[in-house]
C-alpha cells in the first residue's frame, strides 16, 4: 500500500511541475512578444563588418539573461537522453533566452535613442539548473 502511495505522490508532483512550468513559460512568451513589438522599430543585423552610411553615433549594447529549467523538462530530457533522442525540450529554453537577451539589448539601445543594432552575437553558458545567454551588438544612430 505504501509503495502505491509513493508512486501516486511522485506522479502528482510530476504533473504539478508540468502545469506550473508550462504556465510560467507561456507567461514569459507573452511578455516577450509584447516587448518585441515595443522595440520592433530598431533594426537588427548579424552582419559582422557592415558599415552603414550616415551614422552619427555608436555604442556597444549588451543583453544578458539567466533562465532556469523547470523540473518537468529536466526529467523529460533525462529520459530522452537514455534513449539517444534529441533533447527538444531544451530548444524552447534556448529560444526564450535568445529572444530575451535581444530584447534587453534593444532596450539599452532604445534608452539612448539608437535605431539599429549591427554585428549581433550570442554567447551561452550553462549554469546549474539553467542557462545564461548574452547578446551583444553595436548600436548605431543614423543621421537624420
């Protein structure tokens, strides 16, 4: 009887983790979509040596974010790795981290009235329980 109770508790906790993790991820994606709309006027390029004409000022901008992985996805990734499957559960984490880092870099650029980001690059580091994503680019203000 006690054995069955242990399994029931484990399954209930697993489902609670899935529910709250999914809810937090959806909330973050909605916030990201709103922030991306807010800064859509700032153009973005990953070209390395692009030299736009008519630039009046430039500055390095950096956006950094640490996003933790929820326990449900950690368990799913562990099970999938046992069978040699692709860890697609981490793809959404990386996508959210990239998008959030770009939004933060664009936020810095918007605060100084820059209108474009060039040479966008990403650096990613795994930290315990999640990842840190760093986005950096050169922000420029075009002469008007």
